[in-house]
C-alpha cells in the first residue's frame, strides 16, 4: 500500500477518456498497422494518422491544470 502521486490519480480517473483517444487513433485514423514494408511507409502512415486526428472536429480533452510545485506555499 504505497501512496499514489497526484498526477497518477488524475490520470487514473481519466482512463476512459484516454482509452477513447487511443480507440479513435486506431480505428478512425488507422494508426495501428503492423505490416509496413519500410520505415518510410511506417513514418508516413503515422504522420498521416496524427494529422487526421488533429483535423477531427470533436476531440476529447483531459482538462488538467498543471500545478507548479515550486509556487505552492506550505
């Protein structure tokens, strides 16, 4: 029973959202393809999938505010 980091707790609560993004990348943007004939083909498919994901009209977001620990006053 060890204490979990705050950042890890937030991400654990948002796991469904993270899985949704991974599913969209695999099934909508076709990122996952296992038989590339060359490195160039792999990279071009990866870049094309990421561009397609960025062009999607509705993307889920985590809405996490990053807290700078050095600014916190105890």
